[in-house]
C-alpha cells in the first residue's frame, strides 16, 4: 500500500490566468499528496479548479496566458522547473491522462489502433509490427470487443464507451506511474460508467500505479477512491479518507454536495442545495407513499393527454452498392400513455431509442408506423402548418442549451422570438415585460436580458432554455437529458425549478435521462427502454424496489450509491 514518501506532492500551488497588469487567480496555494498504489479522488463543481490542477501536473496549461508558482514534485523532481523537452519524456510514459471527452481528445482523421501504437513507437521505441501486437493486447486488456476490427476503425465508427476504452489503452500503454482520469465517465450511461470504473480499478490493482480520479460526483468517487480531496472555488476545503468524508464530512460545502444528490431511499419534496443548506431554516420534507397515492388517484382517473400505440421508427441504410438495405429499429412497437400533470420517466442506455422516441412524438422525426394521439388528435396525420401550431403546446428542453441558443442573439431576444412566432403579447413592450418576469421566475435578474449565451454558465444557460420553453405556455414538455451535463448542486436547483413550474403551471413532463437516480426522483411512472422496445413500465418507486426484468435490475445495480 502507501509508502512514506509520496509519488506526487503538490505544494502551495497558485495558478493565475491573464497578464501581469490584469490576472485572475484560480488556484489559491493548494497542497495535497498522491502515494504509490493509491487512488485519490478530487471532487468539486465546475470552476472549483479540478481540471486546472490536472493540467498543471501534466504541464498542459498555455504558457503565455498562465502563471504558476509553488511546487509540483513528481518523484521529488519539480515539474514546474522542468523544460518542455524533458517534460515530453515524462508526459505519456510516466504520467498519463484520460481526458473527459474522448471524441475531442482522439484525432478523428487517424485510426484508433495507429493512435495507440504511435505512442508505443515514440516512447518505447517499438517497431510497427511490435506496436500493433501490443496495441491489440492493450485493447483486449481494456475489454474492447473485436480488438482487430477496432484497431482499424476511426473514432466516429465506435461508441462513446469504446472510445473511452481506447483512451484508457492509450494512457496505460507505457505503464505510467501516475494516471490522471479527468471526468472519464461524465457522458456515459450508468452501466458503461460502472464498467469503466471497474476497469480502472482492476488496472490500478494489477499495475500498482497511482490514480488521480477527478469528478463532480461524490457518490461515484466513493466507489473507487481511497482518499478524497474536496475543492471549492480554487481552494481545498477538505482532505480525508473516503469513509471519513462520507460518514463525517467537516466542511459545509462537502455536506451540501452529499445532500444535493437525489436519494434512492427517500423521496424528498425539494432537493437540498448549497444555498438551502447554508440557510439553517431549510428542513427537507419526505414525500410519503400515502401522499403519492392521493396525487396519482387525481392523475390517473382522467383521460390520457398523450396516447402512443404500436409506434415504430426505423432507419434504413445501404451497407454497400449491391448489399441489401440494413434496417435499424430505433423504436419498435412501443405503446404507452401519458396523463395530464404526471412526470413519465424514460430511461435506458445510449442507443435504446429514448431520444428518437421523444423526437418522434414532437414530429421532428416521422414515424414509420403506429399512432401518436395528443388530446385525441392523431399527430402523424397533421400537415406542416398544423404541426407548427401544435408546437405551442408540446415543447422540448434540450440536453445542450448552448447549441440550441443562437450565439448572435441576446437572451432577451431569444426568449421573445417564440412569443412573436406564436403571436403572444400585444406588442414588443408587453413581450419584454413577460420575458423579464420569466427570467425572474427561473432565478435570473433583468441584466440577463442583455447578455449573450457565451457570457453564461452551464446552469444559467439551462435556466434560459427552460424559460424559453415555458414562454409559450406549453402543456407537454419533453426534457431530453436536460440536466445530464450539470454539476450536482446546479442539477438540484434545476430539478427543483422544474418541479415548481410543474406545480405552478400544470405541466406534464416526459423526462428522458440515463441517470436513474435523477429519473426516480422526478417521476411518477417509469418506462425502461432497451433496443427500441419497452422492457418495463410502472410506478417509479415500485420498479426501483422490485424490478421485474434482468435489464432493469442491471441498470439499478449500476447506480453509484456512495458508502
């Protein structure tokens, strides 16, 4: 286990961005150690300094725009005093890194096998034949299916989980002494996430390397780390063993991070947030089964708002010039109903068809066959004009609010635009007043009316996305992975906001996500999808407590629960 002298020692590290005249300090004299054969977790929200810390260790911060002071000792050698030529020998061979987004870290124009074998040839001086043999062996080690085929595949030809495994193979190729994993599972399904965590643990145990695991999810970190460092706004607020952090957290911020994650055991009326925990008057209230049953009686005794019957959405592709068409059944004979005032949770792994189902309901995709009835009206038979008019009642909150907002429009203009299209408000003055009221409703002040999307944080953009959706007073809202990219505490704020708006405006939600803990918290009913089909549908709490299919059990068992 741990040795007396650390493998890596960060001492009083200060990092600033800018120039001498105007600079911003983002790390404030932080210190921590990583020992050989140890897994250290670094936890914190966006802006806490986690990634800046990892990039400082790797020597990857831009030289002209950043100033560093303090010490980063790797095997007692100060990396801050190491020139680029020496660092190049260390980087990749002795210290390696798995990046958050493999698609942007892998070269799209080079085959996966070449990108790994290139490192072996560069650092270990292998010839092409030896490097290929070792790369295929590494692909087998990281449990990639069809290693020979993936060796000759480009990154876009394999799944996100497979790309992440290629990145891991690349990182461990030279048997580094320290491996840094920066949010390596953020965009992955819970089952793939669990596989990647297990893989990293097994590789670490086999090689005895040190692992620095960075994440915003404390529950996830608890499943892999021996010790945890908690960061907040460039400072370390807590540094202790994983058990101590979970059983007896000292810092208020750590307590808030732990409390903000939806619980699988207790359903709260409102999630705690960092702000509410600081307010000692906040007392979490549990929603009892009797309260849920009473509410469900009101919901499920009326006619369905939306009825889906035998819905199918197929895609066709020609594999070759003379080959037969290949049929991909994205949605395969799906039937269910959504009732006014309920939240229907829709879960499943990537590729199960949940987002395609959402787009087909919205008529952004045309159904291959089947029926979609909204208030008794058959949507698949509507004209383009009728569908455009219906958009007022059925809306979507997208996963990435930044790409769904026009970067050239101020926030106020982006919110007024759908009002103008649907002729809401008498004039521009009235629409502006409504937009200012909407911004206030989602927790943004009137100054945001004049800001552009790039000036906002991820959580603020998502609030703008929600404001734009509710601006035209819809009845049915499809939330497609709308909180998956947010930090735990910001996620709690947005989930609370969605529930408040549902109560105030009588919204009905279809809530799509791969995060089962979040879906359970939000949902009345739960629909589990697998390979285009419905695996299971029923009361959310009952499915979690007693799943009826092996697939549902696998999804639930993969959820990080913390210690």
